[in-house]
C-alpha cells in the first residue's frame, strides 16, 4: 500500500508530479505533429501552480498561453523565456510592460484597443507581437469573420505590429458535435482565405484546436495547437476519451490530501453538520477535515462525495462547511486524527479522480482543479 501523508504545518497539500506533466505534453505534442505545441497555463496552470508548471514545460513547448497579463509577468519573473501569448483582455497601462517582456497579446477589433497597442510599440521602437482572434460561433471575443480579412490586412500592414497568429476557439468539440465544429472551421478558413498569401508571407500561425480538437480533429490542428486540460492528465470529456481512435495515455498530475483533525465516536441517531441533513443510522465514527468550500471542496458534494482514508472509501456526510468537511470513517480500520485523507489521487489500491468530483458536483473536471486555492501548499516532484 502506498504511504500517503500531508505536511504537518498544512491544513491540506497538493502533490504535483512534474514528470507526469512533461510526459503528457510529449505525448500530446507527438499526436499533434507537425503542428506546433502551446501549453495553456491560465487559472494558475489549472490549479497546478503557474510558475513551477511554466518552468517544467519551458523547453518542451513552442509557446505558453495565459489569460491575464499578471500571469505573463509571473512567468517572466520565474525566469522563463519561452514565448507567451495572453489570450484575454489587457489594460492599457499593462501594455508597456507586456511589450518590454516580449509577450504577445490578442486583438479582436480595429478600434482604440489596437491604437493603444500601436502607441505602446512606437514608444519602444519595436513591433508588438499580436494574435488576431476571429469569432466563428462561440459568441465571445473575436472579429466578425466577414470583417476579418481587412482587419488582418491592417494588422499586417502596420509596422508597429507583428502579426504572429490568427486564431479562433471552438465551441462544441468536447461534446463531439462535429457538424458545428466543421462549420466553425469553415468560417475560420473562409475568413482567412482572402489574406492567405499575406499571412504566409508574414509567417502568421493559424490556430483553432484546444485539447479535444487536437486529439480528435486533425483538420483543426493547423499550424499550432493550444493544449490545456489534457496536459494535466485530465480528459476534456468522457466523450473525447471514448472517441479517440489511437491509444493515448494521460497521467493525472495532481493529488490532493488533507489530515483528519478529529475522529469522534457517536451513537446512532446523531445529526451531523449544518441543517442536520445527515443522521447516523448506526454507532459511527465521524472524521473532520480542516478544509471546506473556501478551500476548494464544492458544497454540492455534501452527502454525495467520498475521500480515501487508509485506502478505504469514506463518504462525505452532512453539509460541507466553509472550512470543514465531515467524513464517515466507521468502516476504516483504525482511523485516527492526523491520518491523511486523499481527496484526489491514489491511496493503496484505490484512487479517486477529479472526474468523480465533477460528477458529484454536477460540473466538469476543469472547475474542480482550477478552483483549488493558490494558498494550498503544492509539493512538486519529478522536476
């Protein structure tokens, strides 16, 4: 049985296997070739720790994608020189620092936002790297495809800009709704066709595929793929995993553990937690974990989820509190205060996955890991 533990000074800890992360990235890069490979590190690297993940992947990827300017700055401060693309909006007062750090940003209009970027580039006397986003059916950020060609031509013709990329984001790949995915790809191709020669001359990379599309739609790989959730060993959806024709091994990178701080013997008929939503039906042993929904346990798993204690599944009972959670350890031999409970990861011959947590909380595995607070200590191995 594998020995599991939690740092004594911590209420919980996350164990991050950087070796598994790099192996996942290598497999996904090989699958996507000859397209170039960008790893998506937004949301604190999907809860895995931005700076350490960036350092681990810096020499294995062609670019790192983030959502906010602050994430790009943190990566640079960690000593990572790999190309960075900010996919989300940035403030005008962040442009000078982004430009100085050699960070590419996204543009999706031809108005004042672009004017601010041009002005920032002219002040430093070097072009600003940009990626133009085309809206093809997600109804989010992006240039209307009917106006994309003149906008791209304007970006390419502006000496203060360097048009590194043109991209879109797909809406329904994870649900395997291929007709909508193909429609979006056609819209993207049609939008770029009038300026295809110009983009080729500029060396502009076309990209559309995130994890699911990189796995399932070779047509969507284009010049670059942007892989997020799969690099962390989590499948974009159960449908994606089932539909993949060629075998692909993804190793979960993250384990989550917390100690029992108390184990209490109670008689049958004892209510547990707020609202008395659970009452023991037998003499029971109730363990208390020192973390709750403020530390990333969804309240929706109340009376639904499980943890592992000593390799045995122990159900979550009662309502998840802000900072505490109850588990029934009656069937765990010798359960005691100080013993580690595994929320995600292996314990002995058993394991619990982020996908199970997503099912219990009626959400997706992305949300389970992305909402793990940055304050939880992360213990890194396999660097």
